[in-house]
C-alpha cells in the first residue's frame, strides 16, 4: 500500500482526495521522498514546484525507441539538438534536451538526481547516453535555478530515475520499420533485480541493452533528395527555383586570380567540362558564372546510422542497525553514430605551365588573364572517393557511491561521483591525404578534369581511393569527479505544522581535453587546417540552505539560498590560467496554497547564475570550416565596401570561410525566473494543471550568426578576416564566430496538462491534453544589449524557430487484455527563412533567372500515432503500433543553414514517414 500511494503521489496529479489520503497514510507508513527540485523530503503530492512525471507506462505507450525520441516529443521541449544535426550541422553525434526553448546549455540533466559528465565543455548532456530500458520514470522540473542541484539550471531540470531493487528476469525486444526504405530499428534488452532492502538487507538491479538504427539517406525521400527545389511563388504563383549548391564540383571548377592592365585584382571562373561539353554534368547547375555548381544535397543522408550498447547496475545494502544504507549506481554506454555527408570539397593550387593547366585551363583564358595570372585554385568534389563518413563514438562511464539514511532526526544523503565521457571522432572514409593526392596528381595517376561522376576509369578511381585516410581524427575526453551531501530535518513546530530545514554542499572538478590525432592534425588531410588542441580544468563548489515554513494550515512557504563558485580555467597543456574566478549568491522563494482538497495554487521566484563553457572562455581561434549558407560577396559596392582592404579576397558568390574562438573575459550569465499556477482536481476523474512561467537572462553569452554577419557586413565588419588554406596558399575572406557577453533573452509562456478518466462500458478511458503556449521568445541582436528580435513563429536571425503552440493529445482505452492508445502531436506553422534579392538564393525558373524576394509560410505539422498492447498472459505482453499514421511528410522549407539536408527542416518535422513497430516483453 505504501509503495502504491507513493507512485500515485509522484505523478503530480494526486491532489484532492488522493492527497488527503496520502497525508493520512504518511503518518503511519509512507516514507518521505525527495522530489526533483527540492532537498526536503516530503510526500510527493505536497510539492510546490511544477514537476511533470512520466512513468514506464507513459514511455511504452509513446512507441519510442530511445530516450531522445521521448524527451524531444514533450511539448515543453524546444531548441534541442536532433540526430540530423550530426549530418554537417555540428551535432557531433549528440542529442540534447531544452526546456521552453531557453536552451540546452541552461537545461540541467540528471541521472538519479546527480550530475553526469557533459558531452561538451559546458554542462550540456548527451541524452542518448541514458539507457531507455533502465528508466523507471522521468521527472521534468519546468521551473529553474534549483538550490539543490545548482543555480545554472536556469531553464529547469530533467531527472532520469533508473530502476532499483527486486524485479523478475525480463527480456524486451522491439523492431520498427518505416513504410519507405531506410531507418529500420532493432532493440533488445534484459534486466533482473535481486533482494529487497527492507526484508533482505540488500538489493541489486542489473540491465543491459543493444540498439541498431539503420541510416536514412536523402535520396530515399522525394522531399529531401535534391537541393534544386522548384516551387511557385506563394504570392504571384510564378514558377521559382531555390538552389543551395557548392562551387566545389565534379569535374572541378577553377578560379583564376589575375591583375588587369590597371594592376587591379580580378578573378575569373572556368569549368573545363562545361567548356568542352557545352553543359554541366548531372547533379550540377550552370548559374552563368563560368562554374558548375554541385547539388550536394543529392549525396547526403537524412539521419545517421546508430549502434548503442548500454549497461546499468544499482545496488544497496543496509549498514547494520545504523539506520543507513550504502548504495552504488553504475552506468556504462558505448555508442557509435555513423554520419555521412557530401563528398570531400577540396581545393588545391594548379601551377601555370603544368600539363593539367596547359590542357584544361590555359585554352579558356584571354592573353591578358594569362599574362597577369597570380594563382589558379581548383575546387574539386571528390565524389568518386565516396561521401565523408564519420564515426562519432561515445564511451561513457558513470559511477556513484554513497550513503542514505536517518540519524539524529536528519534525513541524510551523500555520495562520490566519477563520470567520464570519451568521444573519439573517427574517419571511416572519404578524406584524402594531401601528400598522396598531390603525388598522384603530379604523376598523372589522377586527372579530375574530364570525368563526370561514374565516368572515371577504374584504375584512376583505385588511385584516388589509395590517397584516403581511414582512422582516428581527434579525441575528446571529459572527466567529472565530485562529492555532494545534503540533509533535511524538522526545524520547529508552528500551529500549522512542522517547519523543515535542509542544508547541503557539493564540490566537483571537470576537465575537458580535445586533441587532434598527431598523424593528421597538422594539415595532412587535403584542404584541412591545423587542429588546435586544448586541455582545461576547473572546479565548481556550492553550498545551500532551504527552509519550509507552514504559515497556515493550507499555506506553506519555502525559501532557499545558494552560493556557487566557479574557478578560472587551468591550462593543462600550456600551463597557467585563463579567465577569472566567478561566484554568486542566488535565492528562490516558492509557496503553495491549498484552500480546499481539490484546488492548489503555487508560485515561485528565483535567481540564477551560469558560467560560460570552457571552450567559450578558452578556445583559441581555430578553423571551423565554411558557412552553411552560400552568400554574395558581403564586401561589395552595394554595401559601400568595395574599397575595403579585405574586399580583394571575396569571390562573387560562395561559402565563406569560418574561424571559431573563445573569449577569456566572459562574465557569468545571470537570470531571474518566476512561475505561478494551479492544480485543480474535482471529483469525477478530471484534473487540470496550469502554470505560467517567465525566464529572463542577462549578460547572455552569444555569438553573431553567419547569416547576420553576411547580411549586415557594415555592422559586423570587425568579424571579417582572411584565412590562408595550407593546400593552396591562397587567402580567402573569412568570418569569426566568437562569443560575447552583452546579450539578453526573455522567454515566457503557459504549460497546461488536462486529464480525464472514466469508465466506458467494460473498459477504462484516459484522455490527456498537454501543451505549451509560448507568449514571448525574444533576444537582443547579437552584439547589442537593447535591440530586440524574436524567433516566435518565424525563422529568426539565430537560425531557429520558437513555436507558440506545441501540444500532445492522447486517448487510452483499456479493456480486458487490450490497451489501445491514439496520440496526436501538433506544432503550429511559422514564417520560413526570408530570402531577399541581395541574398539571391531564389530565382525565377526561366531563362532570365532573376533574383527574387521570398518568404514561405510553413503550415502546421500534425502527426498521429496508434498503438495496441495485448497481455497474452500474466508475464507476456505484445505491443504493435504505427507512428505517423497518416504518413505526413515534412512541409517545404527553404532553410539553408545548419545541417546539410535541404527541402525541409529536420528539427521540426520527421522525415521517416509512416513507421510500423512490434515489441514484446516477457518476464520469467
């Protein structure tokens, strides 16, 4: 009975009659439990902060195959990293959680209430490292800056509580297959628990799982198979064409720089294949600038291949009659995310007078161009080498050992944590070594100019493949070691009840090391640059106190105070320190008022504090590839910058080179957040939760986006520089992405959760509607503190969208051995990225090819999922379901930044399509 009531309370919906009953039973047999967001142990239904709790049953009924899928489907989640971001979007194989679109860096993710080693140099956690098969429940605290966990949890907390204790041997297996090719998934897990801590004095739980997800390629979906997108103007109906291609083509383009008769710097483009054949090869477009522009989207993938193995174990043992137990948690995860993007885009120099130059370039230059030539740069797509194939590996180890119990009236919990994340990036194929490639080019083994894709002779193709490097490219290693202890105790007795106090402290060190493989870290790969290495370490320490005071019988107030200190960075490679010590005192006040059994009001106000990540502070300026978008030369006469010294390094149109670096003078970010709401649960099986929330961040760490730098060069002129490529020796225009500290951010909205339960016929119906309605989502233009922008229902300058209305509606009908569930997921429409005439990403689809101004209105996106569970016998259950029942395809989007997929936005709509799945669970 005790366990059942605790479970009901933990759902966050058991107020009214359930809460009153729980308080009665608590006096006799219910243990106090710790709810996410507070360190004071109490009955779960008494919690004053908005906590959403999801049980194993909720997870099973969602039909997901990973923690990521479940978390990122929740309406309160916006602004996270998706798996598709690993396909050229900088995702690096991780997926994240982000509450209320405040940001993944502000959302604290915990495992059994404790921190884990991050996946980055900050605090962002790769939620893929959480083993789904071991999850008992998930609690999401949607109010931020907790005293217990740290003031940096500005957006809120996601706490994964894993299984413990006695449990039968259980085997689970699941297979899912989309109706269209690609993205099949297979998962199997096994678990067993031994012993009962109360009866046997010990308990052990063990679980292991294996998952394999097949890759999904762009050409397997019509809406994602090409970057050449034909559509009609939404206003005039006129045929238009959007194309985001690359000047690095197959066969290659050549850019010749020369000085004219007036000694002015000029350039001209030549594509020998175009000159010889009169047209560009397949999967290329002739834009009239002498080049063939490659449709790279035709060769990328939508989602990567994933292989993941996880192990989780927990154990506890009574320590005699001391009132304490010792416990340990061990979580191990080894995952591989295999991502493929377009073939390698190389550039290399071609000297005047060489056989290849004389044969393929000289005939198409004028005498003046040839005489004044200063350089010839070949821009080549090594498509015959295959796509660039990455293996983003992640090996995580998380070990916690501690004690929990009661002594002298204090509920005490403390533990040591060791958490490690090793993330090597391995090259599986598609990367040529500069010395081998140049040698093959010089001796004639490779001639890239006359052959379109698939036409290169086999001997030459073998010679090309012989130049590639396969193996480790870089290694990232993150270690976190820490200790925490906290306890709660009755403080004094008031007429309304007992007040309680909690105190605690924590200390941890985190190290972040990123090092390139010595074999390929110094420009050994063609068109690559030296890879910077860094190894930083810093410490975090904090102490807090929390007091709960029952002011009246139905009114209580909780106040907390926390002090945090974050040290400067210790440079383990170069010695010395970087940055500054940072500290702050933050507070939180919350209250709950329950005038009647069926109605509760709650409110909270608090402040937060967050230090910048180690890379934001200490990363040396380093090569970061090229921009995702293609831009006209920003330093142009139209912008009044034709005579700027850097204008000579700017081609007419193309991708800009990019540097990325840190800022040692970054200050900590500070926040204020408040929330108020109500929970209503009258008789009749109905319950409603409604919470208004607001988050404001000052001194936000931001960097100016590539699109802003390119579209407003006068404003961000200081962020322009040049980059000299080792493979060509040519200087090209580059932009700098570096963090600054003057930004502001405001997010505001309403969370709601309505539930209705009723008996219908011989069965039981449960209907639920949960969602978030965003009222405000705005931020200051990067580089300013008083010029506000918004991404609410529109594609903003931050290259993201904040959705006003995201909701999930479900109905579950249980009858006999069957349980049927229908779920609807809804996301409202928005204004797509704006492409103006100067951007020239969209042209008229006719001979004129005139640049046009276009902004699409993306329609709303709704998917339906259906599932049936059948209890074959007491210990055997089968589940069959269909996700995306109506086979809804993603709406057309002209986004051209971020991950390499085009034609839709993979962050906001699934490309998988209608998917069938079957799973089984057997308990021995």
